[in-house]
C-alpha cells in the first residue's frame, strides 16, 4: 500500500483493525453457505458488501489510530485472497462467471506463491503490498456483489451485470498486472541482494 513503508508495525494482536479482518475471514464460510446452500443471494450479497467495506475500513483505522500490526499485515491480504478464491469457485459452480475467470484469478496467486521460496533465499517472506494490488482487490470486491445482483432479472439486475463485469475486467487486468510487477520485483531482488545462509532463512 502506498505510504505504508513509513508505518511502524507493532506485535499487538487484539486491535480493532485485526478484529475486523478476523470477522472478514469468518464471513467466508457464511458466504459459501448462503450462495451454495439455500441460494440466499440477498444474504450473500450483504456478506460481500461487508467484505468490501471492511477491506477499506481496517486499513483506514490502522493508519488513523496507529494500530498497524505485523499480524494485520498478514491477515488483510490473506482475507482478500481467500474471499476472491471462495467467490470465484462459488460463482463458477452457480454459472455466474465463466470458468476462465475462475481459473485466471487463483492462477495468479499460485504463481506468486511459487516465488516465496526464492524470496526466502534473500531473507524475505513477502513483498510490500503495492497500490496496484490493492486497486485490483478493490475492483474485484466491488465486482462480485454486482455480478451476484446481476444474476437476477429486471432493469436493476441488467445494470448491475454491466457494471459488475466492468469492475471484474478491470480488476482481473490489474490483478495480473500487479502480479507481474511483484514477479519483476522478485527478479530485481534476486539480482541485487546477496543470498542469506540456511539458518537465517529458517528463522
């Protein structure tokens, strides 16, 4: 996230932003139940709306009240990625999105996960979140509720379908763009940073 490089991270666990991120994680199985079980799309839509709002809110509160933590730095992107995975799988099962989109989004994360062992050889476990990645997540978390709403009938559903796909296309493009940027950063890091010994990597 732009500007986060100067933020001092604490080791606190029980902060308001962390609790919001935990609630967002707890909402994933709830969403899957609503959308795949009774197909209560209205309730599933509320869960997705909370996910989108909380993604913005936890970061805002962390900066406003100096509650940025190491745990929060992990929880936030993990929650985002798990939501994206849960939604694309559920929507593919419901035929709300095509299979290519359900494959394209998780594939990007799988490819980036393959870079983690390379990062660890240089003493890193992850790269800082880039604003492109956050922008992509923002687009996707707004696309999903609109696509779910667009699965209905009527003028509102038709409008939601159009805007939902606009956000989905932009979000997917930015998601991959950010992924390629992360891959390039790893390449530069490998070329400019000395390898650490195995004992330091294991810590």
